[in-house]
C-alpha cells in the first residue's frame, strides 16, 4: 500500500453530512429559506446531528459544498462567504459547529472557478489554505472544474495538499483528482494517496437506483486498480448516501448502506435531517453496519463472483472476520434464492475449519455455526442486498 497523506487523519473512512445533492445550489433565501445554502441550514443540521444521535453514531462532519461564496474575493484577495446568506461568516459557523462536538467541512476548486461559477483557488492555494485554517475548517472538498490542463490540475491538487499541511491545522483533504484524469489517462493512485485523504473516481451520485447501480458496476469493473490502494489515511469515495431522500426503495437503501460498508466508503449523507423517516434513520445509524464501514483493518471489499443477476462481495475485517454481501440486481419479479459455498470466502480461509454467520442487513439475525464445506442459501429481494458478518 502507498504511503498515505502525512497528516494523520482519516484513519477510518470519514463520516458526516454534506449539503450537495439534496440542497444543490439554492441561493434564494427569500423564496425558499429552508432549502437555501446558508448558515441557518448548517446550524440546523448541526443541531439535528446532536439531538437525533447522528454524532453519537459516528457522523462528525457538517460539510458545505459549492455555492457558499460571495461572487468575488475581498480586497485582500481572500475568499469570503456570501454576506447575506452567511452574515456571521464561516469562522462563526465553525465555532457553532465545534461547540456541538462536530467538525466543519468546506468546498473549493482547483481551477479558476468552482463548478457553479464562484471564485476558484487557482493561484491562491496558500492563501486559501491559510484562510480555511484561520476559520477553523476541518475538511476541504477540492473539486476539479475549470482547470486549463491536466498538468495544472495535478499541480493544483499537490500544492493545496502541501498548503493545508503547512497551516499546522488538521484538515482532511477530499479530492476529485482521479475523476478528472480518467477520461484521458490512468490515475497514479500511489501519488494520489500521497496527497489526498479520499478521492472520487466516478460521476456524482443521484437519488436513483440507476445511479447507485452504475457506481457499483464501475467499482467492480475497476476493482483491480482501486481496491488495494485504499486503507487508513486514504479511501476511494463512491460519493454520498442517498438514504432518506426520494429515489430509492427500502431494498435499494439497504443495498447502498451495505455496499458502502463493503467498499470502506466515506459515509457522507446528503438528506434533510429535519425531515427523515424513522426507518431511514435506523438504517443510517445501524451500529453493526457502521462497525463494518469503520473496521480498523481498513481493507476495501471487492466482488468475488457474479452469477446472472447475483453478485457476491466480501471485505476482510479485523479479528479474522469477513463482511459478505449478496446483491440481487434483478429488477423484475420477486425474491430470488442464491446459494454459495463457504469455501469461496477469504481464499478458503474465512470458514476453515468452521465459522459463525451473523446476518446484519436487512435485519439482524444469527445464522449459527457452519463448517468449511457448508453452503449458504439466501433469499434476496430485487435490487436488495443481504449483508453478513462471517
């Protein structure tokens, strides 16, 4: 594995809440104050994170995405928050978030402008890093729009990493570097992990099953080049959890939660914590799934086998355990049965000479003890997943 970014952070995949997808670039606080990108939105989410048990479940970051800025930098060349939507400024918001026992994330871009057209960090990397540190920011999501060349893109990601470290403040560094490289060249993940704490490889997630499915398909197709690089300090980021929104069925929500745990994914929700169903909350706060996602061994899972509409995935865990997921991608008909031999798991070692099998999702259930030569037969709903710990 590559040397991870030398900031001692993200020893397990970061967890938190991010405004993008659910709230996009809403800037009209007069017409729609409850959905506007403003300090009020982030303060209300911070309140909910504490009151409703999210912080205690492990979700610690409240992250601002694009559209927080004023249209221009200030007279000293520094980034500034939109004064109408963030009247207290980012430092005040950070203090509020910190007072709740949470951490604040912010967004900028490697190019001249952000994806939404606000001022980018090109040619201001050191100044912007110092500004973020002075505000008390704990995470930077650094996008890759509007960079003039791949050379400038790479230089910008490297320079911002060094600039953040130079501030002396612990700031998790979230990159989109490989996503912008991939159409032209194969990313050097050893280098990317040297500079970034987690990185996006694929398109933005949408609130739809087709989006979740495409991310899983892409990950399986490219697992030989991305799985081994993941580990403490640096993670592949398949993007946000859509659970608690509008586009996923219950089984599809279970699939995203299970598979994001298998993939050792950063777990950033994008939903409205002020209006979330008890079922979605229970799923997102499931302690057994979060324990798999946050397993200290830090190995990313991978697809073991594919049979028609079924996929079998595994993830090595600490204590010689494995997380095992059976995913049914069929979108027609009813539940289907899938049978597999336990000798498949862990190169034959996971269940040798015997193992206990605990179902984690869609509901917790003890399956008992099995021998090495046993088979498991599991019924899985269309677009659903059954997650085990072996």
